[in-house]
């Protein structure tokens, strides 16, 4: 066991039997950042002021990033600590945490490769929500009318409700909407025509 | 000739062999044993529903009576698997409806179960007797109503930690008056109310009822009546354990409990009012499993209850128990085998209770049979882990969660490598391990060297390089499931150990450094693995190949790439996927 460990401290791949190196790569370390920095806010690392976790050299990469981060309240990490959701609801939480602080729904737009996530609780009503979507996706949605939906604009916001049906945003009262909306999709205007209430 | 043993004799001999491992071994002896065995296998366990297809299972085992299926990977419990990933049970039900008309039992874990699936089950299997759904989702109480109404011989209906849309359609009332067969009824995870009168009548007429787990909508004052109708209960999950202090209710409760002389398991305890706890004391001496993980009561009240349970074998409790409570546990419950301590305030910045590593050390000293631990705390030392390891070499499951990621030994400020190293070195039968705290590649070297019986390893915010992952994959002989999040592990360790992945059930890696290019190559080179890239940001081929993907899920399979993937999952190396990218 000893010799196995020392010889592999170098992870010399040429010596191993199964070689699946990418064509053209050699053994030099292409050191990508240790953890994925994604666009998703929920996955941002904790920006702790606690110096304990920075003390070890093994975490120097994390330490560098943490020094730049604002020293304010900690960002929480998805799925950590590893407890089931039903356990989180079973006692009085003293502080709010991401999964129960708001109503997060995914927003997709036809033609855009990226999904976004928004907190419906952050808006007081439809006008604020639509304005936010317009800014987020750089488009115009236009005015909602009960009869014609979003006719006259390039895009129409739709949502999937609890029953799995796709509905036009704006048809039901706001409170009912935020309690039944599972996800949002901004459709191209032409496609959405079938959804709005029509004569 | 030695081969002239009649088939019936062999079949009779095989009927005494129940474990899957043994049955699999029997089937490898020779072709005729394979044939005989496959016709008389009655129970199937499929640990990953995508490792095999219904058609393949049915073709090999035509006379199955009991099926267990597991769907999503374990990290789905913590919201790391996006909704819509998969794990649909309907195709299995639909295939089995035709092939296994005599199916009796179905046990599903982490699968998506729809009302249609439940309705199909209720109509297709005349002898259906047991439905156990653990951590499943996708159905409503309408589906349960169908099961209740149509399954004439239902013995077991167990819902454990499922996410059920409660339509409050009185599903419980759909059990016909003629139903008297129930042995186990468990609906503690349901949100809504059930009809109390229907419940009481059901409990009255099911005289074989052994297990009854209510949900929190059943108020305390209904409990005495239920208990009086079911004195034969062995397993009770109470509803809300709260009411105004009424002496009359207290004494009715006490008498009702006293009548349940066979009670071994107590759970529920929502909204517990401590004054009502002594009503359970008459049964405590017989209790072997106590689940207080919803009981928001303080240590002194917990201690009083635990001291009554001298024969306790398994305890689940919130960290309100504190070190003092764990000391009392260690002194009173010498038969304790399993301890789970859950956090009462997991997202708080600081400790709200006085629960430290000392509590766990106490229990490890005082309880010689302790072999299974799940412990959430905020501080740990290598010294404590050494002590626990030396005290309990019989440990088989050890899951430690230090709430703040990358927390070092708080006394020495060192990583916890040595402490966990001691665990794997001393606990030679360790089958399951979850790591936390500050950890370098060294801990993985220890694990790869010593943890030869380890089957499942969970890793988060640990390690420094691919060497860490390499140690585990190249060293742990018995490894079946490996799940990793937020670790700097990447392509190299996967390439070097690609063939190891075929000996495991599955590998999960999220927020690590695995590149899209590596996944493609792995998928192409290893046709017996499904290499799934799960990425909600955008199709991975729109970004550079060297960029890390969000999540990787690799599992061995004989069913090929699955056909039910949502838009954010791609199977690498699949011919079809390849052409989509070109």
C-alpha cells in the first residue's frame, strides 16, 4: 500500500493501463477553479468573515475569492446542510433561508439558451412582474387585456400552473397566480395567441 | 448422473434461498440452474430503475410477486437534482400490469408516481397487498383513494416522507367496509385532514393492524379512542401531541397507552406539550425505536422520557437534547444501536443549543452496541473522532455533518483528515460514511487504504485535487455509491478509474470540475455506463469543452441511454445525442 501511494502522488498517467486522456493533452495541470462559479445566485459560496476556514493552505483558492466578497450576510448554499425539506418546516426557523424565503420559479424565454429564476414574492402585482421580465430579457411585453391577451406585442408571458396547464399570465388574481404558478415561459407572440381568452 | 436431480427438487431447495446475492450466485452455477432459478424467483430489487428496463426484467423473471425500485439519486433529497430529471414509475407499472398479474408488493423509493400509476396498480393486480412509497412524489390523495377502494387484500399502505398533493377528498373513506386486512397504515407525511370517524372504523375492523402512523392533523384527543381500538399495535406514529392541559384527557391517554402492551415503536410527537409525555411512560420500557425528531422540547423533558426507555435501540432526536441529554442517554440506554441527531436551527449562524462533539463521544463510550450514527453539530475535533473510533470499532454507518462547510478542528485548527482516518482504520466493517469539515486529499488516501467494506461515501466541500477522488475510486474495493458536491475533483481521476465505475451502482458529482469534453469522452469509451450531464444553464455544447458542467450522474446500465430525459439532461456517447450536437 505504501509504495502505491508514493508512486501515485504524481498521478503519472502514462504508467496506468487505461489511458483515456483527451487528444493533445499532457500531464500538466490545467487548473480550473476548484468550484464552479455559475450564474445561479443560489450556488454562490458563503462569504464568511470567519477566519478559521481560511487558515489552511489547502483552501487557498477559496480564501482568495472570499477576501473579495462583501463581508455582509452569508449567502446560503443550495442543499446544505443536507436535511430534507419537510424537516425544515417542522420547527420555528429563527432566520429565513433560501428555499422558504420566497416563491422561486424558473423563467424561460423562447430562443434564449439560459433559464432565469425569480422570486414572485418580490413583486406586488402583475405590472411590477412584467416590467421586471422586460428588463431581464430585454424585450417588450406590452399591455395585457382580458379579451385579447398580449396581442400587439412580440412576446407573451405564460405560466404552468399546479395542474400542469399552460396559462396566460394575468388571467387570474395576483394572489391566486403566485400560489399556483410553477414556472414561467415567455412565448413568442404568435404561439401564445391560443392561450389568451378570446371571443 | 449428477445432473439428473429433478427440477422440482432444485426448485424446492432454492425456495429457502432469499437473499438476492445468494440467488444471483445460484443462477451462475450452470444453465439449468439459471433456468430453474429464474422461474422461481419471486422478489426483485432494482437499485437504479435505469440500470435495467422493465422488458429485460420481465423476460428473465416471469413469476415475480414483489418488486422494489429506486429512482433518483440520493442527493435529490437535498434539492440537488432538478425537478423533471426522471425516475418515472409508470412504464414499469404498465409493463408489469401485463406480465405480473399476480404481483403482490411494490416498494418504490425516490420515484415519480402519478395518480394514473396508482390507479393502474389498483386495477391490475388482484392479489395486491403492499404498497410502500418512500420519498416519492407526483401523486395526490386521489391516487390513494383508488388504492384504498380497489385493492381488496391490501395489507400495507405506507407513505414515508412523500410529497403528496393533498386534495382532501377523503381518501381514507374509500376503504370499503369490507376491508379488514390492513396490517400497516402509514400516512404521516400527508398534510391534510382525514375523516376521524372513517379512521376509527377502519382501525376497529382491522384487527391485525400492527403499525399505524398518523399525520399531524389528527389531534391528541382522538388518540385514546384509536389506541383502545388497536391494543395490538406494535408501531405507533402519533399526530399532534398537543392540547390544553386537561386532566381528563391525560388520564384517558395514559389508560389507552397502558393497554398497548406490545408497542415497540413511537414516532410523530408534533408540537409536543411536555406535560403529556408521562402518559406514554407505561409503554416506554418496551420501546425500541423512538422518533422525537419533530419534538421541539428541551433537554430536561427529553431526558425524562429517554430514561424511561431502558430498552431503546434506535433514537432520532433534535439537537435540543444537547450534550447533557446525550450523557443521560449513554447512561440509560445500553442497547442503543442507532442515534440520529437533527439540527433545530440549521441555517442559524451560531449554535442555538449546547450540543458539541462531547455528546457523541459520550454515547460512543456508554453504548457498546452503537453502530449507526447521523450527527449534525457545529464543532468537532480530531481527538473526539479518535476516541469515537477506538470506542466503537463495530461502527457500520457514520454520517457526520458539521454544519459550516470546511470547519477545521476547533482546538488545533487542523483539517479533520486524521480523525476520519481513525474512523476508517478502526471501524473495519464501515459500510457507509459521510464526511464534513475541513478535509484535504489526505483523508481520501486514508479512506482508499482502509475502508475496504465501504459501500457508500458522501463528500461535500472537501479535498484539494483529483488525487482525492483517485484514492477513493482506486482503493475502496466495495464501493457502490459515491456522491460528491463542491469538491475540486475533475477529469483525470475519472479517466484513470473509468472501469471502476462499471463495478458501482452510480457516481454523482455536482459543482465539481468535470469538463464537458471529459464527459463526452467517458460516454463514448464506456458503452455500459450512462454518463448523464445535467445542466440547467444551457446546452453544454454551446460553451467551451473545457468548461465544468453543473452536475454529472454516471451509472452502469444494461438498458442503454434512457429515452425520458428532460431538456436539461444529456447522455454522453449516445449516437442520437451525438448527432444532435453536430
